[in-house]
């Protein structure tokens, strides 16, 4: 039976490579990573740092989506309130009266 091995399309190696993980995922268009590791990596804290970086990236994206949704809601509320401006008029016959001082 033959084995098929596919190497990664992009590999980051060296100092600061872990900090580039969220940007690398965004570049590849990945949204739900599967992390496969061994007990040593999990025990020495690298896995915790990697998941914290991914968590931060997800939180940042969620905040941006929430801001966009809030501005969209404000737009809809503004458009819904515009017809109410037609109701805000001075009453008829209540023009400005001029009074002369002697």
C-alpha cells in the first residue's frame, strides 16, 4: 500500500514564527485549525501560547464584525427615522410676530 504525504504550502520557522500564526492562517484562508501536538509541546507551554494567539485573533475578528453590525443597525434606524422629520413642522398660522418697541 502506498502512502501519500502532503507537505505544508507555507512553513514559518525561527524566532517570532509563533506570533505570525494568526496572519499565516488569514493568508491561507483557514478559520478552524486542527492542532496536532505531542505531550512535550503541550507541557512546555507552546500549545497554550499558540491557542492564546488564535483566541486573540478570533476575538479581534468578532469585535470587527460586531462593530460593522452596529453601524449597519444605526444606518437602518436612521433611515427609519427620516420620515419622522416630515412630522416636525411648526404649526400653521404660528408665524413669527414682530413687535415694535417705542
